[in-house]
């Protein structure tokens, strides 16, 4: 018979209380059952742990065993607690890589709601363009990726998150802002375009030509909006990203070609199972998107 964790716990509890009856109440066992366990433990060791049958004084072996067993029980209990917390999403770290248009709008609300339910989970967030997100998830540097995943590698699993219209963002006092409704490429070509990585992927000859001529390019939504507000030009961004900012000094006009949309997917490595915390956060993100009126697929 090998020494079991139950033997150590029985011994330490009896040694702390100095009485079988009191230890039995703490452990939820009978005094006779504890006495039998201690006897088996002493037989395995070949030496007594207590100087008398009253269990009130430890032998030299008992003192040494008490110190060692107490330390191991503390570590064992902490390990079990950590495993249980991880399994119930109470602990752990979730790494997210996402495009700025999502990290600066919808994601903060999802994270805020997630923290209300899981306050001890840690989140590491990095914003980057879609290509970099795909790369980080592929290299397992991120547990969750949020990006436009056209042409994503076969090593990734994706779930559609949202789709929204792309449109022109201009300052409220500009000529373009004075007209409502969709805007075509001819009208856009009359303005100074501030290019970005998302708008640069629009597969339209006129759009591609405009982006080739653009003198200014930015990859961060905050910078793009700040430049538009400063009068440096117009840019093309997703409707959700602009509407959620709630700014009064900029205007969003959808593109005339309504088929031009931004689609975002949630991504993860296909051979890497989600941790419980990552799975809970992923579902919270979907719930937040759905609450904004977007149709999201069932898992």
C-alpha cells in the first residue's frame, strides 16, 4: 500500500486538533475510521507518529511528517483549486489579437460584461491589421483572433461574426457632408483620400487607382478619424466603427455599391482547443454583437 493524500490529511488534522473526535468532525468521518487510517499510515512508515494513543504529542518522526505533509497539502489544495478555477473560467489568461475597428468599438463593451462574470480572468489585447491577426493566431501567439479572414489558412477555424457596410467618413462642414445618401467613386475621386489597409482591399478599378494615388495612409482607426476631423481628407471605414463613436463633427455616407462590405470572423487554431475562459469570452463577444442588431450564427 502506498501513502495516500487522505492519510496525510487525516494525520495533519489530528495533529492540529490533538483529538480524534474533533478531527473526525472536521473531516466528516468517524473517530474509528481516522484511527484505522492513522494505524495504516504508521504501519507503512514502520514507526509511530504519536507518543501516546491520545494523539496529543508527536514523536520526532511525527513532527517531521507534520511539517512536510502540511506543506504538501497546502500545495495540493492550491493545485486543485487552480484546476477547478480554470475549468470554471474563474482563472486563466486569454490573448486576443483583433483589428482596430473592433477593438475600439464593440470589444470594450464585451470585455466589460465578461469581467462582471469572470473578474479573475486576465485578458491580453493587441490590435493590428487582419494579416497580422491571422499570423498571430497561426503561430499560437493569440487564443482568439478577430479579423477579415478572406483567404485564411487551413490551419485556422473561423466563425462569422458580423458584416457591415463600408462608407466614406468626412467632416461635417465639407462639401461631401452636405449631401445625404450613398456616394459613388466619381464623387470620392474629387476629394483627398486617406487610405487604410481595409479600404485598400476594395477590388474596384477606380478604388484601386485612388488608393495608388493617395499621399497619406494610416492603419489605426483613431488616427484616421483624427485626420478626417483635422480636415486632412476623407477616408473609408465600416459603418459600425463610426456610428459607435457617436461624434457630431463627422458624417458617414455608405458606398453606392452596397455589395462592398466589411466582414469579420472570430478565428482560432484548429488543433488548439479553447480554454474555458477563452470559450466564454468568445461567446460574450457574439452576444454583444447580436445585441447591436447584427445577425450572428449559432455555434
